[in-house]
C-alpha cells in the first residue's frame, strides 16, 4: 500500500509541475506576442531652417522617448500601434504631435519657430581712463 501512495503523490507532484511549467510558458508567450504587434517608426524632424538636431520624440502619456541625431533622424525604440501619439519637442520650437496610423512607418514632423527675445546687459566698472564729458 505504501508503494501505491508514494506513486500517487509523485504523479500529483509531476502533474502540478507540468501545469506550473505550462502556465509560465504561456505568460512569456503572451508577452512576446504583445511586443511584436505594431510597427517600428522612424523619421526626420524638420523646421523652416532645415533639420532639427537633438529634438526629443516622446510616446505621449509614457516615459518612452528617443532623441534625434545631428541630421534630425530618429528610430523610435518601441513598436507603435495605431492611434499612438508621438510628441516632438525642441528648444526654440513649438511642440508637434504625430498620430500613428495603421501603415505609419516613417514620419516627418515639422516644428514651427518660436520668436525668442534675448535681453542682455553688460556692467562695467569705470576706470581712471574713462572720458567724462561733463568734467572740465
């Protein structure tokens, strides 16, 4: 009788281990399938002055981003799905949004210039050699 109970316990343990292995395998399979949906998106960011180097491209609502190279080109690090929105930003330009459609693989965001006013001041110390026109 002891031999049969040990065998039954071993069968239950083997069944539980096989079930656990299949559940773990299904979790990894679902994760990999979720990552393969969508498409890789590349692009070039431009403005009226030409390409915009070092612009930032962010998947709106997330912390996933990339930056453009010196030619304004980028490859987004995550596959994007339909209706995802890319937010393109750069200092001195207005932000632009690009909505991803079903067939989008290449985008050309256009950034409009922002008028910048730069105010500068220079403070100097008067010296003895300064010409004072009010003195006689």
